[in-house]
């Protein structure tokens, strides 16, 4: 690999990649636009906590930080669905196996563990407050916002959804990309702990208040608070432009939540509104000089809780392809994209459809009957069937395969609900067996390094 080897962005993808490259024996410089999050509070405007699942856990096992991460996560065993006016919300468990849980984790605490681990290799230098502006391949120079430059041989683009490295590939004619805005925005609020410091809601569940076209969700933090996010059409946020309108909206739609929440109007007014979009870039690399990963290549809307998990899975795949073809990096990058692109396109689609599942279907009796049957079939035929959510969250099966299998399973389940004389067990066992270890294995057993 031509040096200097550089990474733009020290988010989850960039900091994880730095560790993998250091393990390959490379010296790496990472340029990050923000201040060091281990020393400054820079949380505002970004999602505060995230759901970590198998595809993210496996690389964390690989690079030896899972024990530290385990100390800062809160397991969520299912969805707690708060239907309108329901005084006794019900837990819909995610799965039937012990490890079929997702983990609430602070974005910045997880990132800090990865930054520390990268630096502790002795091969990684991280330069903060260095915003990359453009990449000059002819002069082999990275140009930063402060007017400074740095030489590079190889640049890895882990610089998020608005990636300047991606812009440089587009300028070279190597990459095409058109933004796909969702038309729905989000706003984060903090639900404080109860007066005794405990969580006001069950911390071991992902809470959802589904309301058809929009929803509120909440994930617990270790300090007793919850990060609560409203997802709704852009026009809804535009209409919530006064204390009265905000109060009336929450009173009408989320009355049980609003009573728990002091300072609701103040938080809603002060906190930024975030935009949501899908990134489906094509052409992730340029020769052996640059390659994209994470949100820069394949950003997804957050409704499957997979953006970061997919980013980390891509980094792991990239590490494998580089090790397989160290002397032909252009080929390694091409193979990496060929493997990942159909799968990241699939999770982009599944993330959008999961929005509808979360905001509407979870209270639909037809959906609930199908999900109950799917879980029952999983119990009866664990080698052949697992619900789509579980294949995405609790396995490393390629996303496109999970999507295709789920479509075939959905046909069988719909047929057996429509006609009870259908031999559903025979149809399920006629499906090809699930790959060995997937999706039933404990993620901590899936790391191979
Ligand atoms: C509301 C919300 C909820 C989410 N929930 C989940 C979830 O539950 N589970 C999940 O897996 N994913 C979730 N995601 C998605 C997840 O946040 C992203 O997919 C993940 O952060 C991608 O990691 P990344 O490293 O590719 O990009 P980023 O996290 O965006 O990191 C990019 C880094 O590059 C830096 N940077 C940007 N521009 C430059 C520049 N010009 N020069 C230098 N540095 C630069 C940034 O400061 C940042 O540190 C959620 C996203 C949102 C918006």
C-alpha cells in the first residue's frame, strides 16, 4: 500500500479501520474534523445512543475490545409497544434464544473505546479538528479547511454521509451518487431519570409509540435517562413552531410519554432537527488510491438499527479483501465493493420497510399473527427458518440473502394463514437449510481472527 496511509473520519468506521490496518502492520494517520470526543462534549446534533447487534459485535471481538464495550451496553430483549391509550404496554420479544438481544450503547463511549484501542497499537496517529476539504490525486495532497495540506498515498473515506472523499471519486468519474432523502426528519430528546435515579421505563426494551405515519422511540442510557427520538414527516416538524403547538401535539399523540417529561417544550425547541436520507453510491474506489466505507458509501435510514453495524461489517470485509490481495489493491477494492454493494443496497431497502413495520405494523393484528407464526416456526425448524428481523440483527448472513429468504418465508406464512390445510412444516423444511452457525450462533463465537 502506498504511503502515507490516511483515513478521513474517526467515527465508528474510521476508528475501527485504523485498528485493522495497524494489525496488518501499517502506520496510519486519521484526520477527523471534530475535536477529540474523549476531551470535549460534542454530542449535540448526533444520535446519542445506538443499537449494537451481531454485525457490529463480530468486528469488536476481532479487534479485542468487546469486554470493554460489554461494560457500557444495556441489553434490549424486545420492543415495548405503547399503543394509543394502552396503560399496560406489551413486550414483543426479539427472539427465542439467549443472545437474540440488541444492545443500547452510547455513540461517543463506543467511539472513545475504538479511538483508545487504535492509539494503543502505537501505529495510529489521530489529528483532530482537521476537516478534509478536497483530495488532489495529481499532487498526492489532502487539503484541509484551515488551509493546511498533508501528503497521502492512500486515503480511506470514512468521512460520513457528506464525504469529501466520495466527492473526489465523483470528480474522477469513478463514482456516481444521488441523494435519496426520506422526507421524514428526527428530533432527539432526553427523558431524565426518576427522582430516585432509576429509569422511568423498562431499560431492557426498545420502546416504541407507533402512530401510523410517525413514531417516538426510546433507548436507555446507563445513567438512568433515555434518549427519545421523534420520527415524523418534514411538514410535521415545520408545523411545530410554537410552545402551544408542541404541547398540543404531544398531548394529543403521546400523552403517556409527555407526563414523564419535564422541559419537553424547551428541549424540543432547543434541540436540532436531523434529516434522514439513504446513500447508495456506486463506484467506491479509485485505482489503489482511495476507497469508501460506512455512511460515505452506504448510509441507511436508522429504522433497522443497522447503519453503524453495516459500516463495521464493511470495514471487516475490506480488511479481509486487502489481506487477500495486498499487491493489487485496485482489485481488492473492486472485490470488496462487489461483495458488499448488493448487500448494502438490500439493507437500505429493508431499513425503509422497517420504518413502516415500527410506526404502524407492530400494532396490526395481521402482522402480529404472522410474527407469532414465524417465531413458532423458528422454534420448530431452527435450521431452516428465522424471522427477517432476526436474520438481519442476529446473524452475519449477507443482507441480500436475508432479504430473499425473508420474502420466501413470508409467502409460506401468508399461504398457511390464508389456508390452514397447507402443510407449513413441509414447506419450511423444503427451504434450503440456513448456513451453518447463522443466524443462531452467539456473535461472540463468529469472529475468526
Ligand atoms: C437518528 C439516528 C439513529 C441511528 N441509530 C443507529 C442504530 O441504532 N444502530 C446503528 O447501527 N446505526 C444507527 N445509526 C446510523 C449510524 O449513526 C451510522 O451509520 C454510523 O455512524 C456510520 O459510521 P461512519 O463511521 O461511516 O460515519 P460517521 O459516524 O458519520 O463518522 C464520520 C466521521 O467523519 C468525520 N468527518 C466528516 N466529514 C469530515 C471531513 N470533511 N474531514 C474529516 N472528518 C470528517 C465526522 O466528524 C465523523 O467523526 C443511526 C443514525 C441516526 C441519524
